């Protein structure tokens, strides 16, 4: 809680043209459960607790470009996912429907794109 004001992060929301489809991807990737599913909105929750991951319909959604160049749709957020085995997690991400990004800025991190184009990083710790 922030200085007694009562603030705590409850979730992260990603815009998508089809929130149900994107939620199914992240459900396969992370193994999280659906806690809310209604038209235009899906929320996943981690079995370990903590902030959830939600998907909101955006009819004017424009797929981000990674890496963006001047004039491209910029990404506004990306997810960092800690893994035990980078190679195995990368194969799992591909099987779930991710695409390995062409641009890889670091050797110990792999950047993937979800089906709506949001970048996410897998890394070992």
C-alpha cells in the first residue's frame, strides 16, 4: 500500500481486436485460469496470486511494430516472463502461438510476439 492511501496493482490490461482469442493464447502460455469472461473483456489469474492479466476489446486496435521505426505503431508495454529453461520455454511459446521476433537485442533474453503483436520477453533468472 502506498503511504496509507490504499493503492495496489490489481492487474495489467492489454488491448486486442479479439480479447477472447488473446486470452486463450496467454492461458496456454502461462497456464493461468480464466476468472472473468464477458463480451469484450477477459481476465486471467495466476494460481500463485498477485496481479491478473486482462484483455480488452479495442475495435481500432493497431498492431505494434517491434522494433518500431519512425511512423510505426509503437508498443506501449511489454511483459517480462521469468522461465527456468529459456530454450524449452521458447518452444512452448511457439507451440502456444507466439512468433519469435526478428530483432533480438540481448543474448540472454528472447523476444516473442503474441498473436495480437504485443512483444513479451522470456528470460532465465
